[in-house]
């Protein structure tokens, strides 16, 4: 029982790392909390559902389409609003409110386009045989989702630490002004980071039917809150700290669901409040930004 | 009469007299409720800069506090409302450490806090106390006339609070803290105490509104009194009109809740779309709300 719970926690932990990773990347680069993060995840889920139901595309093969579509959306969104916001009097609060408005627009458009019914992709697209890991058996969809999440995390690692663009991105994270003064095109780097953040959310969305339950237009705000809890637990503004936050959250969730199921819904909120109050810099605590 | 006093008297009289000539009492009641909540948000966000996404937590705590006082202690409704407000203030006291956070962190932490209150109240393990997810029925004290009149009184209290803040040292002190907390401290303002006072005041208003709402509808579920949309509406109404003024939240509520009533009840998704677009345009082009248009043409805004 305990071995099963811990392994399931690990699988879900990797998945929740992916869910929150984009939010943290965007926060790290732009210092703004993307309140529409969960809504982009929802759109990614609907894209995967649409590809599956119209052409029978397996969610794994939907990933390239998700990435292309959402990088473009992110870059366009950046140039449409962010430069204007950054020059305003109170960029942090105003962008927070603006992104909240965007989240309302996305949710409303999703209801108008897809209706209020719940959608699902059958988990049998990954075969009906469960996968066994260390003597425990799990649904194949869980394992596939965790493997995709791990691959996406590795990709982000190579992007940030092994590429020229990534070096520039980390320079912008450290200091926007100093990065600009060394000749880095801050707007281009940030726009790509926003695109990458939304693409990560969309990829997570493609696997949400197996890990988070059915797809609905109003799932966004809850996912944003959980993602925020995960990145605060790890470390705000440190994208790889998200993995630690995701694992802590995934293990905590599985333990709660096994031993105190009726209180499991409270977990992300209680963890979020406790961490914000006791250790605002997160468990990895690079003191990127204090709340 | 302090500045803004006559406006407040006018608004209160309007809502006291309209039921005699206009039949849609549910609309009038909900509009008053949102006027109270918008002014509560105004007290906190307008005067101190804390944006409470979880404001609905106080509304729900007030609704449940008042209902349980009626059901378990058999208090009459009006004293029970004060119990509800006291429960909200108690929750606010417990959550006061959240004020150490700032900006977006506070906003999200307060959202999380309201979810915690919601999940505790609706937990199936507490059915014997709160009836858990099955909701509350106050059919034995149902009285739509008296609860309407009570909401008029609550509205008068909310407007009085804002008129007081617009004309008093406390209001000035809070705005000084909002702009420059450190300088305000140097000027002899007790920053922590003033912030907590505004926080408790705003929670008490939401608690009174929640209790009166519970009495007025008399049957409700935890999901409906902890609905995040209640926070969202009150926040956007306030921002749309203009914060830290008396008339801003009134204008915002009358216009946007009127719009909601017009298109939002039959087609909520279209209202939500308009609502989202209003928010985006507001931030980009009119960050100080409608009242900044009045100020631009040199009209004094109380």
C-alpha cells in the first residue's frame, strides 16, 4: 500500500511539475503571475481532445502541434500587451488584473465554442495493459504522462542551461535592466519565454484528461491556484525548483488521498498559505523574490 | 453633513423606496448586496492596496455564522446577523498574518484561504454541525420584507464607513500607507494597526451582507455562498467605477450589475466575455476607473 502510494505520488509529482513549470518560467522572466495559466492548459486540453476526436490522434503525437500553436499565441500576446504594461505606474498589480480579465475572456470563449459539457479522452489510447513498476501496477496513461513530463522538464533544462537563448533568458531573470545594457534583446527573449510557458501548459493540458479528470471550460482557475502552490513550494522564479515543488505536492496529494480522502482537497491551499507565511522563498530558497 | 453624505442618503432612500414602484425585488436586493461588497472591497483594496480575491470567504462565513446561530442557538435573525459578522471578523483575525504578503501574493493567498474555509464548511465529516455539502434551510424564519429592510440598513452602514474614510484621519492614514508604507510609519502612523483595522472592517461588512443574504434566500448550498464569482464581481465593479472614492463603486455596481441582469442571467458566457473585455480595456486605457473621466472634466468626486 505505502509503496503504491509513494510511486503514484512520484508519477503525479512529475506531472504536476509540468503543470506548473510554465507558470514559473513566465514568472521568472517577467515577474508577473499569469492568472490565465490554467486557462491555457484548458485550451491545450481541448486542442488534444479535438485532434483525438476528429482524427484519432494520440495525445503524444499532438505535442508538436500544441507547441507550435501556443508558442505563437504567447509571442503574439507578449507584444500585444506586455511592453505597454511594463511602462505603467504599477505593472505588477495591473498585469495581474489584466491577466485575470484574459482568463475570463478565454473561459467565456471556450464555453461559447465548446459548450459546458465535460469531455474526456479514453485512457485506452495508450493500450489497455497496465504497466508494472517495481512490483506495483499503474494505468499506462499515468506512466506515459509522467514520462512526457520528465522529457519536457529535461527540454527546459537544455533550453535554459545549454543554449545561447537560455543564457540570455537567465540573464533577463537575474536583472532585466542589466541584461538590456549588455545588448540582449529583452523583449525577444521574454516573448519566447512566454511562448514556451504557454506551450508547457498546453502540453500538460493534453494529458490532463488522464491526470486531472474531465476537460471543462471552467477548470482553469483551480489549476492556476494549484500551479501557484507548486511553484511557491519549490521556489518562485527558479524553474527547476518547480520539480521539487511538484514532487512534494504529488506525494502529499497521494498520501492524503490514501489516508484522509475527504480532506485531500484542502492540501494545495493549506500548503500554499503555510509556505507563503513561513518560508516565502520556497524550499529551495534562492531568495529570488520575497512575497 | 460630511462630503459624500447626501449621495449616500440618496442611494439608501432610492433602495428603500424603489420596491413600492418596481417589482423585481430580487434584482434590487442583489444590487444592494453587491453595493455593500463593492464598498467592502473598496475599504480594503481602495484604501490599503490589498486585493482580496478570497473576499467571498468572509461572505460565506457570515452566511454560515448567522444561519448556525439561528438553527443551533435559536437566535432571532437580526441578532444572528451580528453573530455572522463576528464569525467573519474572527476568520479575518485568524488570517491577519496574510497581510504580511503583498500584491499578487496576498491576492492568491487570500483566494486559497477562502477555499480552505469553504472546504471545511462543506466537509462531509462536519454534517452534524454545518450540514456539509447539503446546504442550509432557514425556512422557519423566512421573511423577504424584513430581510430586504435589513439589507437597506447594512447598505447604509457600508456607505457610512466609506464616507467616514473619505473624511477622516484614518482614511488619509490608510492611503498614506498604501502609497508609501515606510514614510507613513515615519509620519507616526501605526501601519500594522491601521491595516488590520481596515481588514476587520471590510470583513465585518462582508459578514453582514452574507448573513442578510442567507436570511433573504433562506435556502442555500455552500457552493453558492463561497462562489468565487462573488469576489470577482465585487472587485471588478469597484475597479470599474474607481477605487478609494464613494461614488466609484456605486457607479460600477449599478452599471455592471445592471448589465449582468440584462444579459448575464440568460447567457452567462456572453456576459463573462464582455466582463473580461471590460477588465482588459480598463487596465490598458482607464486604470483609475470611470471616476477618472469625471475628474478629467474637473468634476469633484466624493
